[in-house]
């Protein structure tokens, strides 16, 4: 795990200044405290750099940038390839000789052998750039699920890239501007959907995509999709065995490390399964880490995390958070979140990662992706029922009848008005599980001037993904369509982005065994009646882990990663005004984007009308924190 950055002057007369490359590299020290290095091409057109967090093969020879035997292909790389040994064996048979025990050389020689198709051989999390000196080609790629980030920009025929945007901003030639389209989407999705960011000209390389620069032209291409027609034709018992087998193999393969590792443990199915399978592979209990909140026992899951730790005989580390932790978090959040995330879970995850590092653990396994793949949310069931019953019937009504519902919107609450709007506009009802401000609320939230600048709705992001899945799999049912949208949008740019930023803030590598490529392909193409049975979410995963974790944990009601931010926003709490003042005192006001009278109403309704607007308010807090940090006056 590392932080990578660099620059390529592909269409102008400029040359790389090594001091500029070092500036970019130094912004990522938190991602790689174990050393830094750079490479400048002979013609000084390309500069590659890396900050290293040494995980596998701690020798200097395994560091990046790394070159091949001829010295004409170079790589800088962030991530871990879990099947690198098998790919290495294949390359050895073809005559390649390896100097290191790590995975970087495998990608390097794999590119020599297969070109861009090397990514199809890999199972892991990665973002890398290869400079092919001989063919004058720059090749970059991001892993299948988007576990690792990759940002890039093109200005004046110069290509900049980095594991975080701050590396790009550090280059003196880069011109920083606000991307208003990104802001528009952030207010809806609480993250910027790829390829957007909040900085003009800075983009995310989408998950499962690679990028090529050759002959002065830039092209991106998708190299993998979870869609696989009918999938495997298995019965329920076969699916149970296959899920269990792949999970065990994924957890085991993701434990390859030359430094200490552990597991985040909430006491839910996903983290408990990780902890149990890790302990089985180790032959001894794995260290676990849990978080809770002072004075909010109902949000804590210590009862179950302690039960699981006791079951394994694990040493479980705990941290209790209060308002003082929030104040410290607010001071640091925007620096690490240059591509901000409106998920309130960033707060506990930040401190959980610090607890992990403080106890000498560098690699951690987390449970991201299990709920999306195996239909773990009750909201999915509600969305399916809505779409297949009421929505289809109302959608068949004449337009004038649907519009009459909207004309009487004063009779409905904000939530109901949003869905009436989607119905009238013939939009899909499900926009993902991280929607803050839908189209209806944005009509009131945004100033008239800002609304006039936006030519498209955020629904275009949603529609694009539904169109994609329907084009390649016309028979996909609604759960499969929703899952596709979640895997392409919320999972990489919201859930995995928060995990990467908050763990790497403390130089901790997070691994996600539920997102093994093989397991994703199996689960995504699994029939809905295998995932959900009798209204029971996550049915097949629960059956697969029986006997691995206690039945009480399998049967418990899903709680989710709770936090007290909504309560802290209530009047009378000592930190409430501090939080809301971030919004009202922000220099973002000068951009004439938000209608602050409406913002006052949102906060008032949360504080005095028993309306839970905590997620919406936190969206505005994070946006304001981000703007004030990155656009300081």
C-alpha cells in the first residue's frame, strides 16, 4: 500500500522538474511513511513517484518506482495483488526472472507479456501507472471494484495523477478551480460520482477501467464488469458451499503480509465472519478493534463485538468517542478528504484506524461490500416492493393525473414530494442508499443563479447506470439493477472512498475480502430468491456462515455503523452550534450556491420538529469544511 503521483508532459515542450515531483510525493507521506522515491525519464517528459507503506517484501528492491531488466518499462503502484503468486508462476514459465518476493514485479512483467490485458489476470486492489519508454505509452489502471483511488487531470497537454487530489494540487503548474457540476452532484449523493470531483479538470478513473496515453491521445476503457449473463447454475446448497469456500480463500489470500494485521469488529455478520476466518487461517485469534460512543449505549455494539472476541479468544481493543473527538476530527477532516465524503461513518472510522495504528497493526480487514452483494439492507426490499407494485401502476397513469399529485405537494412531506417528483418525471425510484438532497429539495436548497448554470439533473448519473445494466442484461430483475448501480456508484465512491481515506490517514491498509473478484461475480449473478428468502435479507450469506460464527450474531437485527452526530446537532448539546456554524460561517457563501434561509429551515426541522435531517446537515458541513480548507482566502 502506498501513495503514488506523477506528471507527463505528453503534448507540449515542458520538461519535468524533479522538485515538483517531490512536492507531489510529499503530500502523501501519511499513505507511505516508510520511504519515498521518484523516477524521471531520460527525456524529462515523465516523472513517477511513490511514498511507500511496506507490507510485502520489506526490502528496498521491492520499492517503487521499479523497472524491468532492460530499464525501459517503469511502474509506480499502490495496492496488493492477492493472486500474484499464480500469475508469477505463469510468467516464470515464460522465462521471466524475478528479483523480489513482492507483487509489483508481477504487474511489471505481466504488462510486458500481455500489455493492458494484464489487468484481466489480476485479483486484488490496485492503482498503478506504467511508463513504457520503448513504445512511448503511459498506461494506468484502477482495480475492479475501486478499492484503491486514482485521480488524474489534464491541463495544457500535461497529465497529472495521484492517489489523492492533493498531490495534483501541489504541482505549481496546475490551476485550481471549483467544479460546480461536482458540487451539484455532491449535494445529492454525498460524494462525487466518477469521473467527477469537486475540482475543475480533476477526474477519477472509474473502477475497472484503464487509461492509455499514446500518440498524444488519451483513452479510457472498461476492462471488466460483474455482469455475466446467467451466472453459475447452482442450487441453494451448492451456492452455500461455493460462498463459504470463496470467502475462506479470499480471507486467507488477503492475509499475505510481512507486517502485523488485525480486523475491525462490530459484532455484525460481516466483521465477525472476517475475524473468525482470519483466526482459522492464522491458527490463533486475530487482534480486533471496535468503536463506541460515550452516553449513547443504544448506538454501541460492544455486546456483540465482545461476544465474538470472547468466542475467538481474541484481544479486542475498544475506543469510546465523545464530542472532544469530533472537535479534533473536524480540524483534520478536510486535509485528508480532498475528495470529500458526506458519510458520518468517516468520524468513527478515523478514530478506529488511529486505535489500530497505535496498537502496532498496519493491515486491517473490513467488511465493506457484503450488504451490497448479498442484499443486506431492508431498504432494498422496500425499493423492490415499491418498484414492482405501486410504482409500475402509478407510472401507467396519464401524465395529467401524475402531475395533479405534484400540484398538491403541499399535503406531503419532503420524502413523499421527492418520490412524487420522480414519478412525474418517469425516473427510477431507487437512487442509492446515500442520497442527501434529491431533485425536489434541491429546488429549494440552491439559489436561482446556481440552478440556471446546471443544465442536467443528478438523475442523469442514476439513469446512466440503469441503462448500462439493461443493455448488457435485459433480463436483470430490479434487485440486480439496483445492485449494479450500487457497485458502480455508492460502493467505490462513497463506502470504499471513506475506508481508504480514513485508514490511510493513519498509515493503515484496509483490505476487503468480500470484494474478491470471484466472489463478486458469483454473488452479483446469483438469483434474487437465493439472496432473499421469506423476506429475510442476506439469506445465502447467513446460511454460508452458520457454524463459523455464533447463531445469535447471525440472527440479530442489523444495526449498521451508528453514530451520534444527529443527536449532537440537537439544541442544548455543547457542540451543536459549533457544527452548524461551520455551514453559516463558511466562505462557500460567497459562491452563491446555497439558499441559506432554506438551510436554516432544514436545521430547525431537525432540532425542533422531530425530523431526522442529520445526514443532510452533515453533507453541508463536510462540503463547507472542504471548501474552506482547499480554497482558503
